């Protein structure tokens, strides 16, 4: 075991394997070069507002917040697309469930288009699809939501690069400074292995951990397919979080 005990706690700290996450500067993903740090990292303690500030949304979830098929409906109809249930468990480094944490998700519509004023892709907007929602993990750390499968979309990187179908995830933690952000992909999608952003991750097992598994057992009969996506917050098998490439 490579972990060591933290003084004053009964847990084990599992040191992160830094080969698991991609380097910040990966030229195949062009804009990473502009964002990558050019100086060594400095460490700051938490500020008072980070420690004592409010957490958002935990008590304010609406009945449709975890239903992207209906939560933006303009005419009472459902969003267009392959109907899905996406669910999973949020776990800590010791595979213990993390209850009561806010999980947010956002995605393109079935045609691969985001509802965003800077979105320029030619695919049509779906008037009944907003593309975002949120859920709170239950006592066993599970979240779930209904949505439609997002389409692949092109992006200006290498001239003809496409993002595979994916859903963006945020796990809020106890304060904004703890927020973790990642992306979920779909089992069996060949586009995953052609994506320059996915290609920045050197470890195939780390990529596999970002791929949700088709779960026939939890499909909604005559309605929706199910995909399972578990999220590990820390440790050697941490999910890759794109806003914490330096560690979390
Ligand atoms: Fe995206």
C-alpha cells in the first residue's frame, strides 16, 4: 500500500498517481497550451469566505431538476432524442458513498447543439430541451436523472475534430472551492478514441473510468435505456477532474 495515515484522522490518505491524469499542456488539444501554467504552483490555504460561505442549491431543488426530458419543456412535450436514465454513485477514496452532495450536469441536445448564446453549430435547437439539471446524492451516494443522449459535435481544434457524445458533470462538495468537474462518455462509442481532449489522458484505465456503462438491468421498460456512471472523488482511482489536473 502506498498510502499513509494522516495524523489526527482514522482514514488513510491514498497518494495520487500523477501519471493517471494528463499533463496540463498537451499540444494535440491546442487551447490547453494557452491555459497551462508556466510557473510552478503556489499553495494557498482556504479563505474565510470559502470556509463559511453558503453552499448553493442543496435545499432548493425543484421536482424536475433531474429531468432534462421535461425541465425546459415549452409546450408540454418531451425533449427529442434517445431517452436515457443516467445514474451512479459518488464515492470517496475508500469506496464509501458520499451522501447529500450536489451533482450538476449539462449537455448538448440530441443533435449536438448547446443552448448557449455563443454556440455556433448549425444543428437545430430543440425548443423543449435546455440541457442542464441537478440532483442530490441519496444516503447511499446515488444520483440519477433523465435525459436524452447528446449528439456528437464538431469543434475548431484541428480542422475536423469532433467531440464524442458526452455529459459534463460538476460535484459541488461543501464549498465552491471544492467543486470538481468532469465529463462522462458512452460505452461503445468509437468517437471517444478519436477525441483530442480524451487523447490528452495518458492512461487508458483513466479514460475507461470516464465511460458510462450500458445497464440493461436498470432500463425503464418501453421508455429509456440506463447508463451507470460512478464518480470517485479522491485517491489512486480518482475520476479525472478537468479543473483539478494538478490534484484533488
Ligand atoms: Fe461539451
